[in-house]
């Protein structure tokens, strides 16, 4: 072998060794990068799990809230219905009572010469001077509802006793 060829071979061996070191280094670096990547992916998985947990918590809270809302709404609807039913009943009773009272008053007024409401004094109707049955007299004194004289049909009232 001549000297130049030997020199060339040595140079090639050295280059080869340098290349092998470089490859080894790259492999190490690559391994580290892979490890880091795996760690990041694991962290991402954890974060994803946390997000999912929070989301399901939120969903159940929303469901609860919706249920409460529905409950309140149905309570309100019930109360509304009760109120409007009571209002309707009040109106129909008022119409009945008032209408009845007015027509009764007008009828008596026209039949009895302009006096529809008379006092009862000592159990006697001051319209027709008839003695009222004691039971009726007691009821009139109790003043719980409207009473008519059984004889002249006038509306009866008692003067409140002066005290
Ligand atoms: Zn009478």
C-alpha cells in the first residue's frame, strides 16, 4: 500500500466514527423528545378528563336547575289557576247576589208603594205590622243574611242598638 491510500483509509475510519457518534447523539435526543411528547400527551389526557368531569357536573347542575324551574313554574301555574278560579267564583257570586238583591229590591219597591226596606221593631214588621215568627226575629237580630217579611216580602232590618 502506498502512503496516500493508508492516509485516506484512516481519514475514512475517523469520519465513520464521527458519523456514528452523531447518530448516537441524535438517537438520544430523539428519545428525550419522545419522552417529553408522551408526557405532554398524558397531561393533555388529564386535562381532557378534567374538562369532561366539569362538563358533566355542569350538565347535571343545569338539569337540577331546570327541574327546579319546572317545579316553580308549575307551582306558579297552580296558584294562578286558583286565583283565577277564586276570582271567577267571586264574580259569579257577586253578580248573583247583587243582581238578585237589586231585582228583589226593585220588585218590592214597585209592589209596596216605594218602601222596599223596613225596620223590624219588637219583632214586628214596620211595613205591614205583622208579628214575625220568633225564629225569624232571632235570625234578623243575628244579622247574618238578608231576610224578607213573610207577609209583605219587604226587606227587613234592625236598627243597631244604641249602647
Ligand atoms: Zn211585612
